[in-house]
């Protein structure tokens, strides 16, 4: 086991056409058919930036267009594996036997040999650090019996997550040279949602920010190497605030990244798809870095209401009291433009509540707005209990 469209003007990036072997290895040979790069004329096909704390979208372009994901599809494989572990159907030390099919995967891999056994955790590390295609295949077979059955689970999970522009055909994201139409596709918005879901797991947070990890298997002794330059201090595209998450490359997809970064309490997820260059200006890394830097420079995450603070009175029907104090169920934060913090307003959007009401029960939402635009919404809960009014009080209220 081994342990709102703000700053579009900022994306004046130069496009480089060089190829980087590390990325070429990630996906293996790919057909040029279906290539969808540079749809915007700005050096990329789609981009999306979201603040994870408030859910506020800070930048989007072609964010709902389904595009080839390449290896970013592995995030769904990792998520399902972590959920299997969470629910007790799988353990980190569960053994996984390499099938003949898994041993013949191309592209980035750990060169697992047929019959070789690995624990689940080793495969998760290989999946998210090395972007190993054989590890993806092995986890899929372990969980569902076959990659085909696992793909059904992937598409079901995508639907339950509300990923409306996502279709999976395999657990690894490799292009299908025999049928180019059978290719994993997701929108930039869907990838951001998936990335946030995956980052709920501490083990995944650890792996996606790991540049390298010692690993040897037969003649493969170079260890696991993360192709995400943003988290590697030794790369020219290193971004000091980066925390993950996953890269992808194929001819149809171009150079892609689902990136995350954190400064203070503010954490962002940025997705860039279809970039032309593997590194430097014009790369998915450079574009994501500029988008996130613009967000960090122009927005500030502030706490406008503390958990438990009174935010108003919610009406109660058939109760001994006609209202109940409504309090913030959690700290209420807002992502506001720097210098415009004074324009933030807080209001209570009360639900129709009927007694009995118990303290802690949701009675509405705390709505945060700035300049007339809603920027956050969190549950408001009852600050006290209200019993149901007795029947005789309804008819004799004296």
C-alpha cells in the first residue's frame, strides 16, 4: 500500500504549438477525428471558474458544451471508487487482480501484468497521480465485474449529480480509434461539479496535489509522475496556490485541465478544455492560472452572518406563537468584488411553516445579494421550538 464574465480581457494569451511527451503518453495514440480545440478563437474551447464556498460562477465560456474529456474522465472512476469505500463495499486494501484486458492498456500506465495483484489504494494513487489507464480498468472491473458494467454506473452517477452534458463510454477517457463517436464527453461546468465532489475526500486531495510518488513494478521503476504542472514546483507552469485536480490530453480533446486553487478561505475550481499547447503561454495551465489569479485579485470571500445569528422572524401557522426566530444555520459567506463590500444585503426568504416547529428545523433561506444580484443562499433554521396550538384555542382565543 502506498501511502460572471469578469476579466475576459485578461486572456490575451499566446499559443504555442509544441508537443510535450508526458502528455502524449497520458492518452496514447488518438484519432484526429472529432478534434474540437480552440472553438473560442482564444486558444481554448471552453472555460469555467467557480468559487466552491458560495457556488458563484466567476467566468464561463462555452461552459455547457459537451467536449471530449480525455483523462479527466478518470475523476468519475475515482469518485465511484471512493464512494464504494465510504459505503463499505470496498476497502483500501482490497486486492485487485490484473485482467488480460487491463494488462494491454495503452497510454499512461503502471504496466500491470496479467494476474498481478494490487491493493485498491495503490491503484487509486496510480489513477490520480500517474493517470494510469490500466489502474482505471482494474478498478472498474473490481467494482462492477466489467468495464462495460462500470460505465453504466458512471452514467447513472453523472445523472444523480446533475451532470446534464456528460456521457461516458469507458473508465479512463482513451479515444476509441475504431469508433471515434464513442468518446467520453463532458461540459466544463459538469467537470467543475465533478471535481468539487471528488475533493470532498481527503485521500483524493492528497493524491491530486502530489507531483511524484515512489513506485516500482518490474522494469517500471520511475515512480508515479503527475502531469499537472500547476502542482509541481519544478515546472514552468507551477501555480503556488494550486491544489489539484486532473489533466487530460488526446487529439480530439486537446490539452485540458480541471484545476483547483486556494488562497486563505477562498477556493476555486477552474476548467479549461481544448487548449493547443502543453505548457507555457497558451497552455491549459496558463489559462487556468490567469483565470484564477484574476478571481483572487478581484474578489474577496467575506462572512456576512455568523452561524446562529438572528436573520428575522419566520411565520408559523397553527402555532402557539405566530412567528419563530430564524437564525443562520451556518456561517453565511459572500464572494464580493473588492471595494464593494458595502453593497452586500442580507434578507430572509421564509418558507410556509406549520407547527409544531422544532429548533434547528429549516424555516427558510438566508439570501445574500449585492447590487441586486443574489450571490449566495444558505438555510435558515428555527432558533426556538413552537408547539402546535391546541384545538380549543383556535375557537376560543381569549
